[in-house]
């Protein structure tokens, strides 16, 4: 394959969920046409950041279980899903009807 041809990647555009194409350090969405320099992470969900600059922990991955409900070849998944701390109540909670119950 010549160097000037685009290669289909296993990544999806974070703007429109179209497939990302790569050529050298360039990445381009096959659907919306958005083009960036620096590789696919600048366009796909793998490079998504939170407002504070931290990694959003989203990754593009090939869909191994294609169904009519989810026919896409590449999907976005969350990795290392954090577990929210459980807040333990130290006193009973009041219900809207005026009663009390222990939480």
C-alpha cells in the first residue's frame, strides 16, 4: 500500500462516531471529514479528556458481539470504571409521608 493512502483503524470519531482513517501522523473521520495532525488519539474517543485534563478512560474497541441492536464494528467502552464510595447514614431518614426509616 502506498504511503499516501488512508488506512481504516479500529477507532471512532468523537464528533460523529464515524470510522477514523489514518495516514502517517494524520487522522481523518470517514463520515464528517474532520482532519487532525498527531494521530488518531486527537480525533477518537481514546484521547478524550475531562475538563480537568485527566484521561476520560474511554477506549475504542472492536465489537465482538455484533447484534441487530448494536451493529457497529467499533464501539466505545469505559475502562477501569471507578466505584463510587457508599455514604453511610448515621441517622434515620425522613420519608415524604412524615414517617421515618433506617438507611
